C-alpha cells in the first residue's frame, strides 16, 4: 500500500483500505469494506457488492492498520457507475463533496424582510449552483 497519512486524511496515489457507507437504491443503509483506488491523476474508484445510482452521497472512512483511532468519514458523490461484473462487483468513480463556507451561507441570509419571499425561490437555485461548484472534478 502506498500511503502518506496526515492526521485523518490520506493524500497520495495508491490503494487504500476503506469503509464506505450510505443508502442503497432500496433506501437501506449499508456499510462495506473495500479498497479505494486513487490514481496518480487524482481519480478515485471503488468496487462494491451493490450498485448505487449516480449522484448518491456516500461516506468513506480510511481503515489505517497502524492507527488505533479511526479516521473521520469524508463525503463523496458517486459518478460513472459501471454495470455489475461477473464477480458481483460494481465499479464506480467518486468525487469529493465539500461543505459550504460560512461566508456563502451568511450572504444568503443577509436579505431584508421585503426580499424574503423572492429569496425562498432563489435559495433553491443558489444551493444547486453552490453544490455543483463544491464538487471536485
């Protein structure tokens, strides 16, 4: 395993033993241990025993054998789902999700009462645009 650890993060190309969790197609919660393949160009892929729809949010926690303390889960979004293979595994690419900054949240809430009804409609558009900007490609 080629791994450079910095606290609870991992930041080098290689194979990492991880625990991935989230909600499957049937809305059942799942937890699965597998390997995360992190390529030199930054692409992250996993193979799971279940197929997840594109856009699904999952949480990945690094399983570091030399660490007695577990790592903090990180949110990712499922991309480019391949069909289930003959071994019963489904390969998919992942993109990391990032939390919104406090500044962007404060800016959204800085309107006065006369603009509140318009803000309710515009908030959904703003959240969608922010969400797209926050995903690493």
